[in-house]
């Protein structure tokens, strides 16, 4: 798979820009602040419908413009495709495939698959759990685009359930909640009884029970996908870490399901020994759904007191380890970079095994690496079908990644040989 053309209209700093691309390595060279990253960000957006730099669409539209438009022509083993995306901050985005409008933009997911390496990747190791969850979910959607709908449905459930918890907390004020869940929705002293009815006419306890079930079912589907993905990544991560670091030390990855009695106990025992837990939860959807139901029942008093949803895949994390120690808090800067690169390389190898090579996007990564890691990474990715590299100076690009060059300056991208 490779991009043959990428066109940007009113995207970030570009009023208009267009690149003709081919297989192999293409390097965008230019001083910092000239817009190199904007180009790979655009390619990544076509692939994931999101930016690796910001969480909302508004910053992606050029100042003074109402919308941004991205067009990407893609060639794969199966077909040639044209994807067009109209980014409308504050309104629904629109998308077309081969000039035919699709009902939902997420229906373009899977047409272009990319793996992005960027300086922000260090947050995969050192950052908060949401960074690692996003890594898993984007890779999950790249492998099976239907999970975009699963993820969207689950996030809607969490929003609705959280709103209900906040409503219950506001209605009960400072009276507090008992530590044990009442046996029925109208039990004496239950702050979610009929005295605080939901807009639909259902007692808040009954409404919360209904949303608990939605969360258990939708959450189990997302959780099962993540667990299968984590298991598939595990051997790839071990190999990739050794390849990029040059060290004979095992790298590990384990899924931690927060709120599960089993996983929390396992994680607690491992933390006492300063090591990641030994194994993932089982990936059976029915079993996972039942585990979520039980965890929700245990957590309801705490959730009512705090007005937040404390159980579900939106609270989970990945435990990353190097040797006998967890990466977070123990890994050196170089080890953290090796782990971040290994995560991206593992994702690339997994997508490659599914079919076409994904397009590799290397955004100013080599300037962050020492010579050894720089050269090893270059040799590992040089054989990909298409690689887009950004760099401030030619010397930052390893010899193994020589190819077509573009110059980026003054809002324009020009072919440089």
C-alpha cells in the first residue's frame, strides 16, 4: 500500500499543497516551523480520522478558513482509491470514497493504513494510561475497522452513564451513600429510588442498572479485541525491542483491566515485587461482560459518591516492562525511546502480516535518537513499501533511507530531487 498523491486545502499552515508520491522513501526537509509535520499529520488523519498532536479538529483548519479538505490517492494490492475528507470544526465532518459520499466518515477507515513514529511517542511509555489505550485502539481499528463503531458505541455509553451518576450525586447532595448496594431499586435509603426519577420515568437505580448492562456488553466487546491484540503484540514487542535497542533484555506487555478483582490482585502482587503482572485477563466476551457486571456492582457506592464511571475499558492500562522492572518510572531515556519505537514497529509488523504494508510516517524521529538507535531503526524500516520522513537537516536522515526529497519552506512543498 502506498500514497500516490496527497493534497491539502486550508489544512494547518497550507492554503494549498499537493505532493505526488511513489513507493520507497520520500523525505520532507525544512527548518522547524515550516510545516513538515503538517504533511504527515494530514496523511495520519486520512488513516485514523485523528491527529497525533491535538485532540480536536479546530487547530487543523487554517486561520480564517471555515473548513479543511484532505485528498489522498492510495494504491494497494486490491484496488486504487481516492479518499476525500472535509474537516468542519463544530459541525459534522464529511467524507467521500472514489467521489461517492459515505454516511459516516469512519467508513473510510481501513482504506489507508499508516504507522506513525513521532516525538510524542515517548508518552506511550512515560505518559498517562490514555496514551496507551489510544495506541491499542488505533491499531485495533487499523486491523478491523468495525472496532471504530464498537469504540464509538462504548464511549457513548460511558458519557450517558457518567451523566446519570452526576445527576444522582447532584440530587442527593451531601447525604452520602451506603457502602453496600441495596437489594432493589426502591430499597429504603437508596438514593436512586423513585424519589429521583429519570427523565424517561424510570427510577435512577433502574436507569443505572440499564446503563450498567450496556457498559458490560459494549465494554466486553472492546475489551476482548484489546486482549487479543495485546497477545498478538507480545512476541513482536520482544523482538522489536531487542532489534532497536541492541540489548539482550526481554520487553514485556500486559493488559491491565482495572476494576477486576482478579487483575487488580495480580497487579498488586506484581507491584510489590516491582514487576509487571504475569498475564492478561481471559478474552472470552461472555466472561468479560460478567466480570464487568460484578465490578460495576462493587464500585457503585464509590461511583455515586464521586459522580464518575470507575469501571470499564476507559480505565484500563498497558503494563510495559523491560527485564524485571516496569518501564514507567524505571527505564532510562534511551530505554524509554527503545520501548516506544518497539511498540510502533510491533504495530507495523502486525499490520504487514495482515496484508499490504502500511505507510510508515517518521516525523522528526531521528533527531531524538542516538546514532545506534537511529541506524538500527532505519535498517528495520527501509524495506517498507512506502516511508515518509521529516527532518530539519539532511544529516538527520540515515543513509539507509535515501530517496526522493522535498523541500518545505514558506508554506510550499517543492520537489528537491
